[in-house]
C-alpha cells in the first residue's frame, strides 16, 4: 500500500515537473535530466513510469486533455436536450476557462502552442483522442442553431470560427493585455469574454440562417 502511494507520488511529480519544462522549452529542447532534477527523483524513474522522454511527453499531454474530458463544465454542452444557445455558451466558457484560468493547468496551453509550432507524433494522438471529439461536439451544437441543416463543410467552418475567437484570446494574450488593458483575465473577465464570443457567434449564425445557411 505504502509502496503504491510512493510510486504514484513519483509519477505525479514527474508529470508536474515535465509540464513546466516542456512548457518552457518544448519537447525537443527539454532534457530528461532537468525534468528529474525538477521533480527530485531518480533518473531511472522516467524509464520505470514512462519508458522514455517521448512517453513522458505523451503522458503530460494526455493528462491535460483527459482532465478536460472528465470535467463537469462540459455537461450542459454535451446534453442534446439542452437549449443549443446554452450549449454553445457552456462550450465556449469551458474552453476559455481551461485555457485562461490560472487554476487550470496553465502550462497546457503553452505546451500545445509549442506542439503546433513543431509537431511531434503526439499531436496526431491528441487530435484523434481529445480535440476531434470536442470539435464534433461543437459541430453538433451549431447544427442545432442553423436550421436546414447546412452541409457538413459549412458546419465545420462555423465551428472553426467559434474556436478561432477563443484561440486568439489565448495565444494573443500578451498583445491583448497591451491594447485591452481592462482585461485582467479574472473569473469575471472570462465569463464576460465567453458571453461576448457566444453572442457574436450567435449573431453570425443567425445571419447565415437569414441568408440561407450556406456559404456566400
């Protein structure tokens, strides 16, 4: 029993330390030695728990996305019986909260940004296991807002437009903090941003409805 707890603690320390190092340097420049030093564990612990640096990197990415999948903040978005507008707001709020709130693993957004800049084999796994299912959920939500239904490509492009607003708010944060100094990224600010993205998106989607729903 004690041995299992100790093993679990070592694994958790490695994941936490690796998240910090990978967020700072990316996969290629990070070294196993600096990760184990930050975790305060033996070099062999990486081999024991993750086989190698790549296995550890995959585990860090998996841990962050798995937590999103298990969170209750997507419950309304996943409910097919809920109002589509409420589902859209819940989806946007969950996305922005995970990416912008200091309480929610701040290293994950940075790691994913570095991964997109220099993709490794981990990107394919993360997309198929975690990102694609959430994207399909957003497509389903939008299909409930635009009557018709419109064709699959239109729905996918609409979903990408919603996500694009959120991604910009995350990755352009250093710029936005300078041109929009009123944003402090507090919980109230995140709620305000989620409300704005939702209203802006609904307005665009309703305009598409009024114009037939398809591409111009």
